[in-house]
């Protein structure tokens, strides 16, 4: 048995012995060193050095095969590729300098070739379809309904199911919600980002998020359900192409929302007034123990809602679609559920995807009602482009103040683009105007075709709810597109017969609930508006007073302020 095979008494001893032997070998090497040797000058014209092992055919063929195999097998973990030359190095040490050069030469020759091949594959596969694929159609979906019906929870669940919110973030929300004893609220926190909204469990401002399906790009507008925040809900509905009325199937909750004074009625009517053509009614909380996916309860909710929605102006066959779901569990939102075999239609997201596309023309005049504005390295405005198209560096006019502005940058749903078409939600950075000079309700137009602005207009009004009579001189709050302005009814021109549509001959002295009339209105300040005939999105309005929606109407004629 050799001495080196036995265990030493202590590791320190062995280290001392090794150091001594190395020192002994080095000393004679240093004595033979020629200190006065001439400096080395390399010969540039010398023949190329070819190591002896490269000349041998077996070695030549063997080396690339080894590396080739290594490259193929270790395609994903890159650190393995680096490890292989390191493994070879110790073996090459006895050969002098040739060991390391061998590994370096092989890596240098083969690695670039392989990486080129690997890069080529994704370059041809990934970006190639992008230029050909058309831009997905943008659709704004507003979630409306009574407070606590589950609008924000459904919105959060959809974002999770479509991969817009990752599981880790939701787990964090769930932990935080549990700490506050509000564990069923965690999904709504994906849209209710405000601390006040999270503490009270009530949406205040219109939440905004987006998700994509195979064919379309959807923006969720999560409207507040509480009656105190109806003005915010009107602002959200005015940007929507499609409304989702969320009702709770839970015993007592549906009845509260649907009775007089409940927001289910008011929201449905306001959505119709805001120009929403298609309505999806989601009967939520079907998993509740009081409901338990009962067909009877689903039909009961449906029977009560249909006559009212018909009265508001929706066509039950063409414009309304009912479907059961559970926002908390996600049942029937993305995948069909086994819990309700009686429902045979598509789940919610698939149904959205299958809807016919909107007919929008990008040839019309530029009309972008401003929803919000703030300062961020310049003036930034937010809004939905109702018609026309906008591109970078374009000169536009801000109405009604007639400020000429230039578009510095353009973001569509937080993604920077060069140009945008109608229906897209835009964030524009503008040059030539200060943030203080803009108010929500201002309109961005092109200089060739400015929108109308003024204070006096004639409109057709339907009185929906008012206890007493309304006379000339009555003041209310006007909501038209994204603009909110105080308005006065100056005079009544005539009454309109609801059944025949005929105009009355005499001027009425007053109007009352359920009557239709044509009246002249005057706003406190100049506002941007168009006639309903020319531009429906900017010709519809609602009148509100004392927290209630009193009347809905459409602009018939724009009068001069001198009249």
C-alpha cells in the first residue's frame, strides 16, 4: 500500500508536504532561466502552425462528432456547452499548450455555425406572419349593473382566464384580501386598483383593462354600480361598443337591483342612451347555495328583465343574449360547465369572439372625445377615437378652444403605434397645449373638418322619471359623450305623440313624466356637439338632477348663440 493512499493524521500535514515538493521542483527550474535572453519578436510571415493532432484523420473526424453531439443534446442549457471544454482542459494539460488550444479552436469553429442555424429558425417562423396578419378589431365592453352584482369579479376572472393577470399576482391579492376578511373580493382587485375601492369593495372610477381572443382585442370598462357614481358610469358607457349587464341570481339581490331605484334598470337605460346596440345579460352567482344552478331561478330573472329591456329600446331577439355564469369560480366564462346542462350556448368569451364585426370607416372626420388628461413629459390625453384615423406628427385642432396641437406619440392600449383607426382607445402626447387648458369633454378634430360647438341647441327629449311637472327655466346636468355641463331648458317647442310620432301644434307650457317633447336648451359654457343625424355618438345625451336620470334625448338642430 502506497503512502499517499493512506489517510493523513491531519489535512494540514498533507498540505505542507505538497507545498514542499512543489517548491523543490520549482527551484531548479528558476536557476536554468536565462534572464538576459533577447525579447521575443513574432514572425508575421511564418507558415501557419498546424498542431500534430489535427493532421491525424481519426482525431480530426472524432473532434467535431463529439462537439456536434454535445451541441445537439445540450441545446437548451447553455452552461453545459461551456462545461465541456472545461472538462477537456485537465486532460490536455500534459500535452503542454495544445490542450487548451484544441478546445478553444473547436468551440470557435463550431459554436458560431450552430448559433447561426438556431437563430435562423425563429427569425423565419415568428416575425414572418406579423406583417400579413391584419390588426385585430378593437371592441370596448362595459360591465354595468347594480352594486355588488359581481362586475369587477367577472372582469378580474376574465383577465386571469385570458392570461392578462398571472397566478402569482392573484395569490398575492388573495392573501391581502384574507387579511382584511374579504377573501371573495380578491378577483375584483385586478380592476379595483384604488385603496379606497378595495377597502369598501365598491368601484368608484371606471376600471380599465384589456384582453385578446383569436379574432378580437377587447377593452374591459368596469363601471361603478353605486348610484352615487352614475356620472362615472355614463362616461364609461359613452366609450362602449357592447354592454354586459351583470345581475345577481342570489335570492333578494336581483330583486333589489331591479326594483325602482335599483341600478339594473338605470344602467340598462343609460347604456341604450349612450349608443350601445348589443347587450349581453350575465346571470351571475349561479353557484350560490340559494340558487345552485337552478333553471327556474334563471328563467325567473329572464322573464322580469325582458319586458323592461324591450321598453328601453333593445330588441329581445336581435340585441339581447342571456347566459348563466359564476364570476368567483369562472364557470361558463371561458369553458362550458357541467353544472348547468340546460344551457347549450357558447361560454362568455367564445360568444364575444363570435359576434359580428362593427362597421367602422376610417375615412370620416377625426373625432376623439377626451376622457381624461394628465402631465407626463408633456400633455397626455386619453380617449376613444370615434371616427377617422390619427397618425404620429399629425396636426390636429382641440375644440371648442381651437388650439392647434401636434401628436408627439401615440399609444393604443399602452402599446406604441404609428397610427390608429376608429374604435381604438388612445393615449396621445400632445405638443402646443398645456394640461390646464384641456377639460374632459373637449374634442380633438382635424383642421379640415371641425366639430360644431356652441351653447344653444334644439333637442327631442323623453321625460323618464320626474315627480312633478317640468317648466321652462328648469336646470339639470347634461351628459353628452364625455362632457358634463350644466344646462337650462329655455323653452318647449312642441309635444310629440308617442304612438304616431306626430308633432303637436301648440307650444306646451310644461311637460311631465313619460311625455316626449322638442325643447330648446342652453348650456352654461360652450360645448362640442353634433346633430344625432350627422354623428350619433356625439348627438345623444342624458339629463340628470338630484342623483336621478330625468330624461334622455338627441340633438336635432344646432342654433346660433345670437338666436
